[in-house]
C-alpha cells in the first residue's frame, strides 16, 4: 500500500497479522518526521536478521519515497521500529532526486529516484533503487545501490544494471537476500519493450551483479509464459531441502499473447525449469488497461501456508488491498514432495 492521509500529512500504513496471515490489523502510520513533505510512494519492509548499527536483531526497517504535494522532489528515506511496527523513528536519508515525474521517452530529462529495496550482504545493509540521473551517459534509468555498515554513513552509489541505448529502463529491483548457498537472486522489470518483461539475475555476494549492461535473463516458463511489470520474489527451503522460488508481477502473458493470472515457480533455486502456477486471488489482467495486481506479493508463512497480497480494482475504479491464505490443495501443486 502506498499512503494514508492523516492530519500530519501522507503516511505509510503498517498492517500486522498475528495469526499466520488469516487477519490483519492497522497498527501504525509512519509520518514524515524528517522532511515534513509526506511519505508517499513505494514503501518496503525489512527485518534485520542480526544486530546491526546499534539496532537489535528483529528490528523492522521501512524504506520509502518521501515526495511533496507538488511532486517536485524524491527522497528515499529509512525508518526503524523496535516494537514490531507499533512505533517508528526516522533513521537516515539514503538518496534524493528530482521531480516525481514518469517519462520513459528517449528524450526524457527526468531525474527521480524510485523504488527502494533492502537486504543484507557481506555484513552491510544494502538499499537498491532506480535512478534516472544517468541520462547524460545514455541510460534512461539505472538500478543502483548504496550500502552502510552503521545506518549512518552510506557508500557512493554503485550502478548494478543500466543500458546506454536510450530505450531500456531496468527498474523495480527486488532481491531474495542471501540464499542458503551464499548467493543472491534479484528480479526487475525492463521498461521499453511493450510487454515490460521481468528479468532475473544472480550475484555471488549481493554487491556485484556483473557487467552493468547485462540484464540477466528474461523469466520464461517451460510453456512460454512470461511476466510483465512490477515484480516480486519470495523463497523458502522445501521439505526436501531445495530452495523454491516464486515470482509474481503485474500480470502474466501466455505464449499466445493472452494475459493471465499466474506466478512463475522454480523448484531448485533457479536451476530447474520455470513453471506457471495459478494465483489464488482471481483478478482482471490486461497489458494496456487499468487492472488489478499492479504491485503484489506472494510468500510462505511460518506455518507453511502460501500468502498472496495484491490490489484489486473495485466498483468505483479505485483499488482494494486483498489477501489470501492458501494451504492444501492449491499449495501442493508447487511442493517437490
């Protein structure tokens, strides 16, 4: 969810479930206590897996984009909670860019920063994000990261993905974080092609992703299904000890070009063939029209249920956030048992 309107301005709402995803309660609204311009877009949550930067293991971090009413600037900000999301404190500003204007044309002059994603790598907290300020190098948008060892000082930006062709715009980077074998995976969209394909890439350390103009590989199922726009990725270790990957997107596209409502699943950390699996929440999907599922997530709970959260177009043309918790028999389709 993007933001709620409160007397203090726009704020990121925080919802919590204490029953394995069966029900949800609004427990906090994170207001902009730093810039006082409003927390507006692209919030993302991350739980610290270790003590870090003076914060204990289990601390929740929330990164998002603070943007004023006139959309004149973009700021990637970071907040922390040490009481499971009930209260929040501003920590740091990761980076700042120009107006929050979307323009994918080759002649665009936009300079915004977008879409933060947090993970730990090599003892550092990494914030990956999209950056439009490299147009002077022929890159309409790049994916880059900054990292910190103490939640105070940040490294200089490192470009991870970017193509100097004034056409392809990699964006919306989401990482798995470190997998059991020490490697990392990430998915991202590539704006430019009409279908906005989803790509997946690998890293041995989470800080180096290879040549910046190498966009990994497009995700394609064994039957030719692809994903389009706004990706997310989740993983778990299966009962047989394999790393299972699930990737969602704004919509899926079948081999014949028909829009569909599926995720892509890999039973062996990306080494196996990708298979398409139906999503539990029914939703309209269309490549060119307003539809459901612009941003969604799919993950496993501690009890082994599969949990989907997505946006659904409602009767008045806005969107509702809908969740589904599924155990058997749907979840059994993707178990390698």
